[in-house]
């Protein structure tokens, strides 16, 4: 079902208020805000009076379930609201189930639709109660998952940080039987290099990591240049791998000074023929650096040099 325009929904609500106001002996129209706590929400409906349910997060419009569709019509369903109206007085309560699009939300709202002789809801705005046990459990689970991921990353960084020489690299598994392979890279000059001049660069490849080393020079009259974040970008798949280490020696390039930039990444899966580029963002400014032609193939090129551990 396609969502009705907001103007139509407003007119439906106006019709509901008008119908209720025509006679004081008819049902009293209510507009309410209710929290979603996991328990069914009691909703009072009446034939001929549409009711709109509003949500504070996107719902899955394909998973709106109505136990008795013959007695209640869904007039409109959108990502943040739905409008319905019973075709007759309900002999028993009818359950309406909704699911949020957010996968982290443990709540699946259930509404109990029933008719009441004295009152009818024209609009019910729902919000997720932060104190609801289901939401608290979901938040705890999410925090535990993040903590586990952080712990694993910290452990890996500690292991790598303790490997300060070739022997430690071998013991930690960072260098295997294939050793280290070095290949030259061409760094573009001019605007594509972000105004920072770069010289002949190198790609250094091991079993678990790849490092791109770039000599740089900051031209005269330019502001101090310092690297920020960096990524290894797959040219064909548009995948981006965040750098584990971005290091510049010295830490910043003053005008007319030279230095060497080294950027380290986890080695991506080997896909023969695929080419990457290194993107480095300036920490404060717009002079970004791009180094294309980075490969991670095992096959050695004629210009490559192989080094043992």
C-alpha cells in the first residue's frame, strides 16, 4: 500500500474530530502519546473514524501484520505512520503488529484494537521508552559487541606493537615464507597530489600488511602540511580500507621542507589484477594526497625486489 500524502491524513483526522464533535452523546475523541515498553498498547477505535499511529523511528512497511483484516482497513502505511479504520464495531480485540527497520531495536510494537462506547483514539503517537527492559538488553548487547571488537583490536595492536624487529615480525606472523616484496610507485605531481610534491614511492608488501612509503616536499610559501586520516581504495570495487598507521617523519612539513610519509594497512584479500590507490587527507586543510597503482598480488613484477625477513 502506498502512503497517503500528509494533507490527506490531516483531512482524515479533521473528519474524525468533526464527526466526534457533531453530537455530545457520541464517543469522545482522544489524541495521546504513549511509550512502547513491550506490552500491547490499548487502542480504542470506532467505525467511520480513521486513526493514525505515529512512530519516532522508521517501521518496515512490508511487515505490518493485522490479525483480522476483514474488520479493519489499513488506509495508509508510511515509514513513520499508519492510518486505519474499522468497518464495523469490533466484537473482540484485533492485534496489530509493527516492526522497526532498526535492527538494533528489540521492540516489536503490538497494538490491541478494540471498540469502546465512550472513547475513540484519533491519533496515537508512540515513542520507545529508554527504560524498557527490551531496549536496555539490546543496548547492553550492542555495547558488549563493541567492547569485544575493541578488545580484539587492542590485543592485535599490542601484539604488533611488541614486534619491534624482524625476528619479532616472524614470530608474530606478520612475515611468512614469502618475506617482504617491494615495488616502485609513481606519485602524480600537481593538483592531484594536493599541492604537496612527492617523489619516487614504494609499496612494501608482507603476509598480513601493506605499507606505502612516499617522500614528500612542501613547496615554498605553503602552509605547514600534516597528514590526517588515510584509506586504501579499491579502484574497481570502490572499497575503502582505513589505515592502521599514518606516520610522517618529521611530524609536520614546514614550507620548503622534506619528509617521508608511511601509511600502513591490513593486507586486503588477494584478487589478481585489482589495483588500489592510497588517499591521505590533510589534518587541517584541503591539500590531500593520492597515490595510485598500488597492487597486492603475490606475483613479483620485474621491477620488484624481494627481501627475506
